[in-house]
C-alpha cells in the first residue's frame, strides 16, 4: 500500500474493493476549522459536521433542529387547504373516516397517527391495512366497497394512493370523498381525489423528502389549527401533536428518508418522546427487541422497524398499526411477542431466498461483475421479503438490485438503489412505456409488477436507463472516512461528542473512522453469521469490533485470513448501555490488510 495522497492511508482497494478517501477535501478542512473557531465546538465534532455540508452559520441549528423554525406553512403543500377543509367538515359532522394505510412501517405509523387524532376528536374511524399477498400495494376496489358498506364517508389513504385511479373512481361512485396523503413519485395526471403529495409535479413546497407520516403530521397541524380557529377545542382537550412525533420519527427512519431539514427535527424530537416510553405499544416492542438505554435512529431502523414490518411481510399486516394504538399493556405485550416471532421467521426465509438470489446474481454479472444492476427472480419466493433481498444484493454488489417473486405468469418485486441513482423515476418511465404492468416508488426504493414474459424487455430497458447514472455513481463511490483514531481514543466521552451530530441515517451518514495499523489479535463468530474481532494498537490499547452479517461475505473471508496480521480498520462507533454501564460499541465497515513492512 504505497503512499498516495489521493487515497487515505494509501488504500486504493480494500477487501471490499473500495478506495478510502477523507470525507473532507481542503475546502472541507477549512470549513471545519471555521466551525470550531466561530462556535467553540470541539475539533472532531466540527469535522463531522463539515463533512455533512454544515457551515459555521448553520452548525448550532443543525445540532438543535426545531419544528418552530423548520415546519413549513402547511398550505404551502399543493391541495393541503382543500384537504383540511374536507377533514374539518368530517370532524364537525362526525362522519366515519376510513384510513387506508400501506403495510410497511410508514403506513402503520401514518395510520396510527391519524387514528389517534380522530379518536381525540371523537370521530368514528376505521383502519384498513391491505394484505400484501392477497390485496397487493395500495387501495383496491373490494376494500373500498367494504369500507363504504361500514358507513365510511371519507377515505384517507396514507403512504399510497397517488396512482390509484380505479379504486378512487369506485369510492367516488359509492359516495365517498377521497384524500391521499402520500410521498411517492407522481405521474402528471392524478386520480379523482384530493392528493397531498410533496412529490406531485405541481407541488413547489420543497418538502419532497418527507415520508408519508411526515406529510400526515403536517396535515394534522393544519387540521388542528383550523379546528382551534373554529372553536372545536373549547370543550375538549386538545391533542398533543408533539407527543406523536415518536411515530413520525419511526416512520422517517424506517422509510430511509433523508435526515436533513424537517426530517432531522422530526427524528430528534421523536427520539426524545420515545425515550419517555409513554407509548404502550412501542414500549412493549422495545422490550422484546432488547433495546437497552436511550433509543437511537439505529434502533428504529434495525430493531423496531423490522418487527413492525414482519406483520406485513409474512403475517397479519394490521398488527403494526394496532400495536401502536394500544393502551392495554397485556395485549401490547402479546402482539409485540407475535411480531418478534414473525421477525424470526422472516430472518430464516430471507436467508434462504438470499442464497438463491446470490447464485443467480453471480451468474448474471459474471466473474468481472459487469452490469448496471442486479435482477433476480425466484419461484415461490415470499413477496413480503423480496425487498429485503434486494437491499442485501444492493449492499453486496454496490448497484441497484431487483428481487422478483414469480407466481405463475406474474412477477411482483421490490428494488433498492444506490446513492445518486433515482430508481423510482426509472420504474415510472417503464410503466409509461408499457414495459411493466405497474410500478412506482422513490429515488432509493421501488416496487414493480410485470408479466413473466416482460422481464427480458424490462432488463434491456434498465440497462439503457441506468448504465450512465450507475457508472457515474460507482466511479464517485468509495469509503468516506471522517478521521483517524486509535483504540485508546475510542472512549465513551468521544462518542458522546460525535453523537451530537446525529441522528444519523440517509443524507446524514454515520461517521466512519479508520484505525490505522492495528493488529487483529483474534476473530470469533457469534450469533447466526456475525464475527467479533479483538484488535490491538501499537501502544498496546485493545478494543473489540463487531462485524455483523460478515461470516459468509468477502469481509468475513478476509478476516479469517488476517488473524495475527496488521490492518487498517474502518468502523463506526456508538454507545452501548447495558447493566448500568456505558461502553463503546464498534462496528466494522471495511478492512485493508497492511503490506509487510508498510505501516500507517
């Protein structure tokens, strides 16, 4: 590993094939210095902030985002004023409102958010979460008819509905008005409904990064204000909307929405609400998930979110929304336990499907791993798990990935993208050209339905549409490292300082630090497919680093060979609270073995 200023620690290609680069260039270094000098913030924290586009003028606001400054005027969203007026009428007339939510975390949280508010208003409400397999994504005519038969006069869809032309036409025929609170990419022509979606083509609010729960929260702010102006709360206790930010935070993180601007405020304040453990359902879910200490964005995305999703993937899709609304601790504990069990089943199925998908992906890409994307398909694959398989394929191959479940002549699946490649746009273009039956999504994720005989044409279209953006994104990719540390420096006080720049997630990436020239003293396996390594710095300081899901990967193979060797280690750092003690938890991201005779 000869020294080269373009590559951090001279790492041109790690064991995962990535060059390592400092996240900050010369201008970034200067920006970090300015932040430290003008705000008095510690140097390392200033570097982390500078690496995420923060300036000295925005640093303090970034560290303490507030809804007071970031929440938009609700009516800046197209059709929000019309939606608010219709909701006010429903509340004042005590009409039955039907809530139709998607079967994922965002849909469950959005549905619970609306239902909780309507309960405060004393308005009769229904919730319908579709079965992923029998009903599919979004509203369907049969469900609409069922809700109308239960006296629903207003249908509100959340996290779906932007392209639901036929179901909404059926709702209108049955005398129901329709409001869609959504965030997915929208076609130019919209269905017969009041569509509030910051990603509709005529919306100029600038709030396109919101998930559906974020859109729903803004809608409730508008509704609550309108009801207050009309004196509705004079004889009723007004709901605490800020107390429902735990739902918005969970949805925002689980839907991988960018943690910038308003979303950052939602998650920061929502985590504070969640810390009080006041919501019975989330408390029960946190307990079965083994969440210890204050919740972090990581916990929402990797502990709580997957368990709520498990109901929609392989069980009862309505379990998540029901759990989030419960007041009874015994029932909440039972549902949380069931979701935990389903999540365990999901993990087993995912592992089996991933093995099949990997074999197909390696065959598709060839030994040189050429191609703009990965598309795998399997007979009898569980439709609720294909999205997870696509996500794993994306991570492993560093390019957009599709996983399709084949059932007769129809293939239904999900796709996940890499930064810089707008997959939702490509899928919508395929729909517009008639290459697939239906599809939609956003930049980082999409869903598709197509006939088996359309797969070849769809692949050809994707290769043409994605080749250039994927090549550009991969060329610019590499491991961005925020700084160099040694084992002795990785103390709780340092991590507490770093975490002030959180919550971390999409568009606000978790900081990565390189530990130069540390000896890998030992490597052991734990859990199903995790590894734990013990490393030692030159000064004798030791620390443990976990490599999750690495046992059967290139990273795991490299670690097996590197026992006793010196290596540069890239990892993330977090605080682990257990048994009244706080310690540093490190997670391995990448590895570069030092050449003999070459140090850091």
